[in-house]
């Protein structure tokens, strides 16, 4: 609310893991970086993520950004067993109007 969509971008910076993720449903994830909120709608959705029994885990090491095309694994929070995966699409930034 009170934000305007910007041009889609391929990557979101994630220096020191400061980007905060908020799952809306199996097909919608928000990433907050400071005052900017990025809308992510994974290609084909991310079935099971909304259940809150899973978390997303990236196997990329040493990367300081989250990008379109990245494959995220759904991992069961209780057992640690992988329960599927999803592929990120482009990110749409939303910023507060000036």
C-alpha cells in the first residue's frame, strides 16, 4: 500500500543476508530490502511453501544476490528433508511514492 511498481529486475542484492522474506502464498513471495519491497512469483509457483512447514534454501554459496533463474529447494523444517523446489522469475520492485 502506498507503493509504486518499478521496472522488473533480474536480481535483488542480499549482502549479509539482510533481505527479509515474507511468504504470502504458494505463488507469491515478498522480499524487503530497506524501504523497497520486491514481488517474486516463482515460475509454476512453489507448492507447499504456504503451509509454513517448509522453508526455502538456496544451494548457491558465496553469492550476494538472489536472481531470476535461481532454484530454491523447499526443505521440511522438522525433518530437514527436501520436499520440492521452485525457480525464481524476475523481481518487481515496489517503492514508496515521493
